[in-house]
């Protein structure tokens, strides 16, 4: 069987690792991710470097290599309709169509879906596409001295959301930021203004064929750049799961309620004629007053996918086939009850400044000896055991799994200490409850 991964991040490296266990892996990437490149080489596949949003080129590559099933797992390609392009070329693809992915690339649409399926799970919110609407939205949502959050409606690479407190001085500055987004015409040229909620967060990486959905352990991620949740938001500096799939702040009834909201969101999309397969990554706040939906992503989270793939003890290619044929069932997705920890190592400038390429070293054997494994992201190979960052992003992830959180965390940090050298940075305070 031939499978295709589209994308080049740590998430695609984790998915590709599972796909390569039972198929010949082919890859269409923006840069030569070292993990994916060596999986392709080891299974007799082929790589094409190109624009991961170029559906026509990806479909041609897939047809040329007789791909049986493809996996499209990043936000921009999904929003660009890469699944639609593959389907039109007769290639089965896991991932929502552009219409299905609207739940992620249009936050206004997403809030209206929640209003329909679980109105009590929306925070106070308003949409604004003009400067006047932005002023009115901040005034309405911020009434009574409530701090607000401003979210561009469109995709912004995880860097568009700004919160009064950590990122914006007050609601006046929030209004200015909202007007700036609207005036720029970028990221959808409109915003959602929401009340700021201070409560613990978790995510669910729900795996679906559009009708049946499998719910794995809840995941906890660390979006802020520096220890103690300081600094700007990022794509995620690391993440963890606990044995049993819950957290000290999350009980089984609340988790089940969240799963119900996710199932209803997928049901809504399907009933509306929007194809949705793959993963819905749903984020929630647990407030004293019930659950609130933070957002829906139309694909696995990165790094959360690395946790789920590290716990997955089955045949991922079989799961992909079940997703595209509408035959997914729980038994196909065996997940260990272990804890899992992911720590991302990033370029020093990540999320704070423009940067340059940095070289670093990775010793797979020492990392394995420490009880962990490594997955590359924005990095390329420059020689045996030597790598270079690509852009200013997350370069490489260390992943560990163990029967409880402490040993998994210790293994991940031990692996970094013995196995990775060079100019990278990482958070040192992850996976502690
Ligand atoms: N970890 C957040 C995301 O994948 O968008």
C-alpha cells in the first residue's frame, strides 16, 4: 500500500511514523523534514518539495505514485482545499474538505456552530468587520470591566489571538488591535471579540470518519513561549496526557460533556453536507460555571498529535482507510493508558524576533537510551547527526511515554540533556500538576 503525508511539521512526522509502519510512505513537504525523509527512504517511497497548499501539484504527485490514501493534517492546506483537489483526482484523502475545515478557518462560522449546538458553551462574543463594529463589540463584550480577547476570524499561524493582560494593556488597546486587523484586510479582515476567561484548558483530539468518532485521552498543551506561561503565544511548546485521560481539574462527566459537543459539531458539519474526516482538535475551558469552547481545529493539534500517536498501539494506515470509507470503530484505535510528554525545542528567536538558521546535533541512540524518541519539525539535515533550523520555528520534539507522568517527563528532559546539543531553547517547567 502507498500512503501520502502532506506537510512537514512534528505532527506530520508523528503521523508519518505510524503510516510508515505498514505502508510505503510518500511525502509532499515544504522542506525536507529529516524524520519524514528517512521514513520515506526506508519504505521505498518518494519525496516532492513544494507548496503544501498547491492542491493541483499534490494531486498530480499522488496520482503519479498510485497513492491509496493520503493524510492532510495542517490548517493552511486544508483551508486551501487540498483534500478537495485530491478527491477530484480520485485519491482518497483523510481530512476535511475546505467546506468542512471552515470550522477552523472562519472563527465567525465556528462561533455560530456552537450557538446552534451548545449555546451555553460560548463565551460572551461579538463579530466585527468594520472599525465601528469593532468599537461596539469591545464595548459590549467588555461591559462591566470585563477584559476581552481579540481573534482574527481567519488563520494567522497561531499568532493572531491577543488577550488583554498578557498581550494587550487594556480594552482600548484591544479595540486598536481589532481595528488594525480589520484595516489590514489580513487573516480574514474581521475579528471575533470574546470575554477573557481565566480557567484551566484542555483539548480533545477526536478522530472521526464523519459519522463515528473515537475520543482519546484529553491533552494539555503549553502555548506560551517561556516558563511560567510568560511571553507570547506560540504554536505550542509542549503537551502531555495523563493515565486515564483526565486532569486534576477535569472530571469524567465534564470530559464526556465536551466529547458530546465535539460529536455534535461533527454531526452539524456532516448534516450540512460538509465532509469532515480525520481529527477535530477541540479546545475547552473548565469554568466554575461549566464548559466553554475555546476553538475548533479541523486537524490534529501540534504538539498534541505527538502525544496521541505515541499512545497509539494499532495500525494507523487501517485507521486512515476506515476514515475514508466511513467504517471507523473504537477497536481500530487502541490507545495505551500511559502518560505521555512532548517537549519542543525551538530556535532562540521563535515567536519573539526574526532569526537566522541555527545548527544543532541530535543523537538518536542516546535519546532512545534515555527512554524517549525524537521527531523533527522545522529543521533539515546537514550531515550525520547534524541539523539546521528552518525559519524561526519549532525545530525538534522529544516524546516520552511511561505508566505515570513523572517518569515520562523525566525521560523527556533526560533525553534532551544527553541527546541534543546546540543553540535551541525549550521550556523546563512542562508536565507538572
Ligand atoms: N497546539 C495548537 C494547535 O495545533 O493549533
